[in-house]
């Protein structure tokens, strides 16, 4: 009997055979699902950062803003062409766009963050 077996014997003696045999570790870790879930969370975060629109022109103190929301024919929903965020009603689109009226610089800040994050996720 080798030292290993002897040690095993001692351990079994110590814990009681049944207890040792009873420890069963059943742990399945799905790495792909984990990564996919994490990616989904990050994609959702992306939707929060996305400005859902862009500044297309600045003339003096006038800023032209273009919403990235579009409503496909036959649906009432609106989707952002940049981040894939979907809202149920045009009112939601208007509410989002209204927010920028007082502070258009938010659009640029958000877009900058969006690009950074999207690059990290290898979407760009
Ligand atoms: Zn968006």
C-alpha cells in the first residue's frame, strides 16, 4: 500500500466513508451562455448610451438634429438604426428628442461614449 492510498484510507476514516462518498459536485458551467449573457447586458447598456440621433448640421446657433428612429412599414413601433432599441410609440421618440433641445451637447457626449463602447464590443 503506497503512501497515497494509506492517506486516502486515513481521510476516509476521519470523515467516515459515506460522507466522503456523498460529496458530489455537479457543476456545469456554460461559458458560451455566460459570454452571450454578458454580451446581451452590454448591448442593453449600449442602448442607454446611444443618443438615438445625430447632429447633421450646425449653423450659427441653429443645430440640425436627425433622429435615428425609423418605423418600418406595417408596424407602429420605432427602432433606432444605430443601437436596435425599440420603442412602442412615436411619443417616446419625441420625448427622447425633446431632451436634447436644451442641451444638444449631450448628443455628442453620448455618441462619443457609444462609439467607444461599441468598439469594445467589436460592433464597429
Ligand atoms: Zn439608439
